[in-house]
C-alpha cells in the first residue's frame, strides 16, 4: 500500500489520472453503448467514477503525508 501511495503522490500520476478521466468520460466512448442498454451505461459510469474517486483519495492521502512530515 505504501508503494501505491508513493506512486499517487507523483506529479506524473496526476497528469495520467486527468487524461484517463478525459478518455473514460468523453462523449464518443459513452455513445458506444446502445440506447437499449442504459443499465449497462449506468453501471459503467458508477464503476468508473468510483475508481476515479478512489485514486483521488489515494492522491490526497499521499499529499497530506508529504506536508505533515509523517
């Protein structure tokens, strides 16, 4: 877990996370799912946003440790 926190604290990780979210939540990718499968689109958005929030949480925790010196 410490290794993952160290990775999440790097500036390159933040840029990668930004571009990953641009790719995951862009309009052309969301229109690949047909209109009759709206439940699948909802599930995809729920899982992708949950993963994004988890990565932001790890990033914030690693930044907090650097500032406090713990």
